[in-house]
């Protein structure tokens, strides 16, 4: 089967070979955060296709979509005549990547790790690929400085207010929420904003409403990939009524985040998001509703 997959990739790619050799900088990108960094480094002109998690900046939305990063199709990608596919280790499936390599597409895999060292490594690699090493170093340094500023702010805030217990929920069209555990961008975001993640499992895991309510969160951070604004909040509480008994709901400490912030590792909009979350975690306002929306 592996041989047949490679053979199919070669056959699919033959009709594009003469075009690809002439286009030395035709990129397809899979992974929202990674795509944002490509643009931040001046590589937007190279992009000829993006995956469905790549939604920012708005200027890229007119590009052809190659579908969801975990369910890529070699035919769809090769129809865009790329010679480079950049994506995180979350992209796949592996047979499709094998087909693309067999067809002559250079597949560059980056880390989706939710830590600064992974981000720095990604930026260095992108800098080399785009011949933007200086700019990549500058972006890396600026990111580190923004994190330092945030941590200093959190340290001061925690001198006056207790650290809130937080759950970050990701759901789809009212389905049972997945809770962000350790090793996720959601967990990293909570901690950078000054919260304590009440979930101790690894990755994302579906929790029952009883389990979530039993953790007694002070703050609920949530997102719904199918809805926006107040409707997603209403859907969450309608489908999980037991959450109504938590301190988070009773004190109106529900914060919506943009789901694209959580895909593909640490992205360039996260420092702004953690600053917004931090101000919601540590505030004396009686109405603590907030929304972490996309940076324009």
C-alpha cells in the first residue's frame, strides 16, 4: 500500500513538473500559527494555498484552501502547483505527505509545541527558508520581551489578588467540550495570563459537565469553532447546564477566545491575547465578560 501511495503521488505530480520547476517560490501552508509567521516574515507573496486553520491576517482569506491540516489531499495540493509545503507535525495523513514528496514537493515540518524554544526553532528555520534570518531573530527577541513584560505584570497583579483556577473549553457546534490540558497552547495561554489550569491531563480531552463543574473553576475560557459572540456562550451553557453552578458562571467570569489562536503552536497574536486574558483574570470590575478577538 505504501508503494502504491508513492506511485500515485508520482503520477499525480508528473503533469505539474514543468510548471513547478519554473516557480521557485510557490508555498502551501498548513497550520494557522505557522501561516501567520510566514506572513509576518514577508512571505505572503509566496503563498498559493492555505489550510482551513489559517485565517489570519484577513488578506490571506482569498487564497485557495487545501482543507483541514490533518486531512490533506495530494490532488488538491498539487493542483496549486507548489514546490514547498510548510506545516507542523499535526499535518497529515502521512501517506499524503509521501505522495507530495514523491511528486517533487519539498515538505518542511515544523514544531507545534506550546513552548518558546519550539517557536524560536520554527522562526530560525522559516528565516532560513525565506532568507529572512535577521527579521526572524528580531521577531523572536520581540516575542520574548513581550512575555517578560507580561510576567512582570502578572507578578504585580498576584500581590493583590489570588490566582484564579481556570478551565479552557473547546467545543464544536454545541458538542461536548474538550478541555485543554498540559502541553497545549490553551494551557500555555492560561499560565502566561496568570491563571492556574485546573486540568492536569495531557492534550485535549472531552469532559462531562459533571466533571467540569466538579473542578469549580473561577474562570471559564471557551471557544466554539462554529459560532461567535453571545450565541456560543449561550450554546455552552445550554448544552452543559451544570456549569451554571460554578463560580465562573455565577460571577459572570466567562471569556471567549478566538479558536485560531490555539492551532499550530505559538502564534504572533498570542501575546495580545494573554494580555487581554490577564486583565480579565485580575480585575475588580463586577462585570467580567470579555472576548479575546482576532488582531486586525
